[in-house]
C-alpha cells in the first residue's frame, strides 16, 4: 500500500522531524571541498530564512543527509503581518535577487502599488516553515551556482528528495536511543561507513565535527537529539553542559567494541589493531548474534532512508491512519522498541556504503 504523501509531511500540531536524503544524478561524485563548503553556507542561510532547524547533517561526495525539524506553519506564523514577511527577506540580502525584490518594494510603495507589495508578502509566507519549499529552494540555488561554475546545463539531482518522518522526542535510555538520536548518529557516521575517516570529528562536513569545533547550532542539535532541550537553548552549548552531552553522544557513536594488542612495529612499539577480544566474542554469543545499536548504525539501514516514518510503535500508530501499513519493529539489532512504516524490499540492515 502506498502511504499518502500528506501523511509523510505530517499534519497540524507540533513540530515534525524528517530525515532527508538527496543524491547527485547518476550518483556522480562531484561535491568537492568547495562545493560542500558552499552547501554548508547555503544551508545556514536558508535555515535562517525558512524557520526550519537542522539537528544533524552530512555532505558527502555525491549526496547529503539532513535531519530537519519543521515547526507547525500556522502556529509559527500566528500574528504575523505583511511587514514581518517582508522583513524576513533581509535574511537573504546577500543574494542579488533578494536585493532586487527589496528595491522593488520601495518602488511599489512610492508608486502606491500596495497590491504588488501584498502579493510579494504572500509569496514569502509560502516559503516559510515548509519542508517542500525549503528543499526546492536549497537544491535549486545550489544547482544554479554549480552549473554556472562548471559551464553545464540540465538537472543536477537524481530525484526530488527522500523524506522519512522521525519521532521528534530525543533521548538515550538503557533500552537504546530514541529514533531521533539514532538517525542523528547514523548521519554523522556516514563518512566512517564510506571509509573517509575513522572518527567523524575529523570529517569537516558533518554536524558532529562542527559541534566538536564549537558550532553552537550543531551542539544544540545534539542536545535536542539527546532529549536535553530542557537545559534551554542558551545552555546547550555551554562548556559544562556540552561536555556532558558530548560524552553521551560519543559513546553511542563509538560503542563498537575494543581493540586488541597486535605485533611489534620495526621501531619496537606495539601495534593496536581492530579485532575481537574474548569479551567481545562472549557478548556476541550472549546477544544471539544480534548487532549492537552502535554496530548497526555503521551499516546501511534501509529504514532510515527508504522508510516513510520511524519511531516508537505508539508514535507511528497515533500519527498514521488505521488503514495504513502497520508498523514493524526494526530487525537486525536491539533497537529498544523502535519501529518503522513502509518497509522496503530486502533487509533493514545492509552492509554496504551509503
């Protein structure tokens, strides 16, 4: 059964979270350092304008991942007037097109063309607090910039985008991570799965590296995924609070077992290499061969990119109509009750590079 798209994008009420993935056409590897730097700056600018919040991100050579929180549009815009919409354009005044629009507003007002001003305000309203509008604008602006630099024409992206709705409650319990936290870790571990680094803190184009480097927005995103937003936005990135959040998040990222001692190097030092200790082997047998959550997060998880929604069974049953496909618990690891709607063909855990 096909899940209606309005269910994917959620209805009125509180903010919704989505794991969004988009790939370059034919999966060509064209995103180098300059391109990823532009994507990052563009993301920051579009977030300031749109009102969306990015909890985690990763830009790879031929695709990107975003974990976005989208406020309820009607609630967010309650009490807004024409001037509020027009002033929002100031957040994009680094763009020539937006500067022209702002100049047009002055001209229209001097000519008494209030209808034109109102029409522009409505067009701005349509772009705010909206996932589809955000993704369309974000990808289009990058395509325009990239094509101009490369002297190329035609589409750049393989598809519109994939959006998996994620239960918006963060946290880490003895049973495992929340869906929100699991997706954030999955995103930050992308460069590790691709063999680009051993530690995501060393990959400049992911949110974990930005948080380690002191990025306030990325630290707030990790705090939100850990369910620590009660600390307040201003406290989430303070040194003491961040140190606590950083330890908990890093333990999730690196909960993959121990190293073992190897042979000696020519200079007499001892090698340390990945391997299995007896303790690890015993744990694997005790778990019946199931992966730990951290181990599973280093694999390709089809539910995280191909599913319709991810969260607890209670969340999925409340968010979707009774006639929709029933939620299924995630196989392959001890997920602590996490489930998904829209199971794609094949295993939920596939060992391959995303």
